[in-house]
C-alpha cells in the first residue's frame, strides 16, 4: 500500500501561531493531525559526479490541527521551548513556538523564504519526521 498523505496549501496566516490550510474533513483531516509547512531546500549536488540530485523538503514549521471544517482546517504551532535563563530551575516556562522560524541555512536560503505565507505547501507529518529549527 502506498504512503498516501494529505497535502494542501496554506490559505491564510491568522497570527504568529495559527494558520488555515485548504484541506478539511472532506479530505480526511481530523483534529490532532499534524502538518509540516514546507519549502524546497537548496539544490543538492553529488560530490563525486557533480550531477544534480534535486531538492529536499525543509520544514518551516509543524502545526497541529485544532479545528476542522468540511473544506479547511485551522492549525496551530504546538512545539514548546524552555525559557527562564539562569533561574530556569525556579521559573520554568514553556513558550509556544512562533511560526516565523529563524533561518538555519542562512547562507543558502533567503531569510524571507522561512516566513510562512499563503500558498506554502502543507503535507501531513507523521512520527516527527519534519523537525524545523527553533530559536
């Protein structure tokens, strides 16, 4: 059986933690499903032959569906990071990830490419396979 994943696009960015994708319950989307918001990474070249190998998908973010309509779904960032500096052991806070992620490949990918926007590809993510950078 082929690995069939639900894929679509970002319809609208609602705020720095939520977005809407153009797939909903009619497409099999359910609450709790995760989607990676993707961009094409830099061109890969075989170091031995110089032959172009193509691109790999790089996740800008991974979001979790929190609301589903028949034709669209609202998804929200859900990964957290610890904050608190030197007193972290006294005042540990979990902060929700901001979707405009920092560039991990600054020299190869334009900073603007990391900004999530309408038309970005969204693909169902399973088993934590897409791990975007967190600042």
